[in-house]
């Protein structure tokens, strides 16, 4: 697991360096088109909900999210991280054990016994979220994003085997979100929504509710520009 994380970090650093080198000559047009220079931390939120992963017992999910404001009209950039832990359903484990026992060379010898297989998932996500622009404080949203899942499995049945190594994984996936947010006060709001994740061999749906603190807009770049003009 540690080696996989090290390889992922190495690839990430290499990719970032390659991107910076490629975009150096066209940095200004790229930032102008994507409005990346306008991104700033607008709100920070916490969430709690229930997640229903495929083949795994439903469990609680905890999340943090940071809204970095609009990258284009009505489109926002939201970064998030979430965590949940659970176990494989008994019927899934029993099916796996039955398959092993059916392939034993000596069917009358010792049998493989089922045991609990625990699983946890830490998810890092980047989301492009569409929120209609109008004066009301109650706003629906739709989002599409990419996520990196750090998954780890443990259990007497699989510990030290290739099954555990195959379950331990760092995988990329896609997800969609939908929900509604309500700004109650100038610096406080609530949010509720649903999310569906999809990655190779694994799916999950979840329902979340949470609260956000709004920092407001801090236009540092504009202030610097105005000061320069006055000079």
C-alpha cells in the first residue's frame, strides 16, 4: 500500500512538472480563458450522510468540502474529501468461501471458514458544479467530477494474500452530484444532496446533509490593481 502511494505521488509530481513546462509559454491565455486567477476560498463546509456501496454494508460517511468560487458564469469549482468504513456483506463473503471450498483438492479435509472483511475508503474529489445565477438564497445544483479513492481491506480471511493486495487500491473514478443549498445568514448556510460514484468494479450512492461557512469575496488582485493605477 505504501509503495502504491509513493508511486502515485511520484507520478503526480512528474505530471505537474510536465504540465507547468508545457503551459509556461501559454500561461496567460490559459488562465485568461479558464479564469483560474479568480479562484479563491468562498466557503468551507462539513457534511454527514449514508452511503450504499456495492457488495458492502451501508454505513456513515463524513466529508469536508471547499468552494473556490466561479470559474465561469454559474459554474463553480468545489474540492472535497470524505471518509467511510464498513465491511463486506456476509452473503458476499460466504459466496467467496464456498467457491474456495469447492476447489479444494481434498473436499473432506479442513474447510475454509468465513470471517469479517473490513474496508475503508478515503476519497479526494474535484467537482465542477452548476449553480444557477439569480438573487435567491435557495439554489439547486448539479455537479460532475473526478475522484481518487484510497481503499484498504483487512480481514483474517484475506490478510497476507493476493486477494488483500488486489482489494487495497488507489483508483480514479467519476461521480455526479445533485442537491440544493440554502444560505441562511450572510456567513452560514446548509446543504443537502445525493451523489453517485463509479469506478472500476465498484459503485456507490450516498445522501448527505451539511453546513457551510461563507468567507465572502476577497478581491486581493483587484485591490492591488487599483492601487497600482492610483500610483
